[in-house]
């Protein structure tokens, strides 16, 4: 994807869009909180992901063009709902 030297060149867009995430054969609903060229911040209820998990995500909702990607969980913040950072490995 994008090299480390260019990561800071891409700003996050704060959004609240419905998200569908697949981990293996399991599918969950969540919320995309922010989106950039290299990844996204997501919030999930009652879903435990591990650092390094491979995921597939799909966004939908008003004001958001349909979007899907494959990625890897790179950060987890467990406060209330569980927030994760996903780094994209491929976009579609």
C-alpha cells in the first residue's frame, strides 16, 4: 500500500458510517469513526478482535460512497464500546 514515509501526508476524515466487518466466517455490525487513505478507526460492541487479525470491511450509509477493503487490526482501545484501528492491505 502506501509507504511509511507517506502515512502522515494523509489526513483522517471524521465520519459516522455503518460498517460491516468480517473476521473469518463471522460477520459483525459496527461504526466507522474515521477514515484515511491507509486505514480506519472502528467501534464495535461486544466483539473481541486481536491485534494482527485479518479483517474485511464494508462501509455504507448516507453521504458515504460504498467502500470495501481488507485490512489488519493494528490497535485496540477498550473503553465502553471497543475501538480498533485497521490498516488497509487492499482496497476494492
